């Protein structure tokens, strides 16, 4: 976070998180294992030293393992590409000097790779905090505009702690001179 009296810039972590590296690697290794096992059952030759293909018939086990291995390798490739391009990375810049809020995020390569949203500070109604607990918890901070649009300011993925969300929301609200508009639970 880069702060001064007139400019505040919060960096947003994209896809280059430890959990993404872990899952991309794990899915890739598992997918290669399944694919090689399926191919081994077809060729009747052990491509993996710890698999005995004599006990594995190609139809239906080998076909299913080949299919699962191929799907896992495709998912892993997608995760690695997401990590390579650091999808979702960017920043939130609150600039009192220019009276402008800039939200920047990186997307997939192409014509619209960079997502840039700009709003005037006068268009800001409040900072809204939304908290949903349960199996898939969400803890997010939104920029609420006067026309009731909600612009997310927090990163996607691992939810921040309640105290971190509270501190960040209050800090942004104080910087912009707006209120924190309730907590939705």
C-alpha cells in the first residue's frame, strides 16, 4: 500500500499466490500419473514403475484414467497460464489531487487485457462491507456509487480476516471522507 496525503494506492495480488502454485503442480502431477496409467493399460507396458498393468484392463478402467488424466492436464495448463499472466493483479488508486479513483486489473491477453475503471470521488456514496459466512465464505469491500452500483475493491480468492476487512474499509472511508455503509451478513 502506497499512501500520501493526496494519493493512496492499494496493490491487489493476482493469480500468483502460493495456493495456485500448489494446486497447479498437484493437478499436473496427478493428471500425468492418470494419463500414463491409462496409456500403460492400453500398451500393456509399465510406463510407471509402481503400476502393474496386468491387473488393469483398458476397457473401462484405462479409458477412464486416460480421460481423467487429459482433463487434469488441461485444468493444470489453464492454472499455469493464469499464474503466468498474473490474472486479477492490479491496484486501487484513490487520488484526491486529480479527484479520481482508478481501479486497474489485468485480464487474459488480447485487445481488452487491461481493465481500467475510473470514477470521480464526488460519485462515491460510501464504502460497503459484505460478509457471507458458511462453506464458501466471502468478505468483500465495495465502493458504492451514488447511482447504487457496487464496485469490488478486494481481491478474489482467499477471504481476508474480519479485522483486516474492517481496518481496510475504515481506512479507505476516512481517506475518501465517506461513511462505511453497514455490514451485510
